[in-house]
C-alpha cells in the first residue's frame, strides 16, 4: 500500500456508502425531504454520461434539467423541489464531502433563485476520493443502490412507490422514443437521457429483486447484508439495449453467477418457466450443485401473494445471446 493509499484508507467505498445512508435533512423541510439524494443521483448520472468530467461541478443547465427531471420522477410530491436545485447544492456542504467555492464572500444561506445562486457560486467539488470512486462503474452502482435503498425503498409502502417510479421512467422513456422517431433534427442528436440513466437502472433493479424477494430465480439463493445490499441483481429478460423495456414483467432476479451465465447464453428460459442449460461449456462445481443439473427445472418465481403482479403476466421468450442447443427444449 502506498503512502497516499494509506492516508486515504478511511475514505473508501464503504465510508461513502455509510455516509449516503445518513444525509442530514433540514428540520424545516422534514426528515424525508429528498433534495440531497436526488442531487447526488443527478450528479452520478451526469458523471456516467461524461457530462460532468472534472471535479468542479457548476450550476449548469444540464445539472438543472437533470435534477428537475429526477425530481419529477422520484420525489414523493410532499415538497416543492422543482427548480430549487440551489437548496441541496448549498446545504450538501454540511456533509463534509461537498465543498463550495464562492465567487466572492461565502454565504450563510443560499439566495432564493437559481439565477442569483449562479451569480455567487463558482463551483462545488466532491472529496477527491469520492470523485475518483465515481469514475468506476461498480462503485457508482453500489452508491446508487445505497441511495435508492435508503431514500426511496425503505419500507413496504416505499416499495410500491418504487414500482410507480419505475413505470414513470418507462413512460418517459416511451415518450422520449416517440419524440426521437418524430423528429429528424432530434435523430441527429438523440435526446436519450433516460435510456442512459443509471438512476433508472437502479430503480428497475431494486423493484425487480424486491418482487423476487431477493432470491435467485435459478438457484433460489438469498443473501442479504445490513445496509440493504444483497447477492442478487435485477436483470432484463429481453436486453434493454435492444428493446428498451424496463417494465417489471421484463425483469428477473439472478445471483451474480447465474446473472453472468444468463448474459453469456449458458442457459435460457422457456415461456413455461423452465430452465434449459446449454451443453457448450465446461463446468466443475465440487462443492455446489452444477448448473447442468438444473436443466428442465422450474424457475423460482415470486409467489402471487407477495408479487405486485400475477404469474400469468410474465412473458419469457426463449432468448439468449448465444443460441443454446434446441434439442433439449421440451
Ligand atoms: Zn443463482
């Protein structure tokens, strides 16, 4: 470990995950005002898209419109937050990892309009350790999952809200797609904000794995950790990159191993929920049941009482990136 790494050891991914669960909210606005998590999610989205590419985050038009878009989709509607980007941008400094550079003298309160705020604030920067972590896809995913799990899905009621949020993302996505189809001008520079949104992916994953009670549909494995993290991923049955379908019916929950195997086409699933395993791979599994022994098994599906939708509504086309031998299909 280098001297630098030694010094920075405290500010690692676990540190920021923990910090993101405990964002301070204003007494006046109430304990659940979502301003700060929505701003952080917006910033992470813009970093992922390469629209924030250095650690001097300005009150830009992109940040304003991304924050507003997320506010429309994610907020509970209890607070007026749209166009109030200056609130979280200013008060996030109380968290210690967000540092504001003012153009002149530092202010104690934010001016009450975005234009005035832009006049006094030069930029904000994240802790360099946090900005560095946000350049990594896996760390971003983990930080997004922590924000969503803590701020938008903490209890059963919030999970229902999450389903609604997922539908709103899908609806906006469909509208965006039709506007892209309508206009050649937009085709040249497609406004594909929602398709690229890592926040949308996070909401979809969370809603899917909750529907499956955090179990792998292939092997039934369930492992959960204290900060609401678990071993399963919400995956798309029909790949999102081709079908843009983020409805829960197009989601399935797999543990890390079986998610990877599904994406690589090592098994597929039939429309009557059976697993068909490919013969085209080698497997050694001395301490657990080999994948090939799951051939012809039924998938583990959410029970109808717990699920937000009935089993009959599932649609499982036989799909895989590499076609599996069809001889085994019943
Ligand atoms: Zn599994």
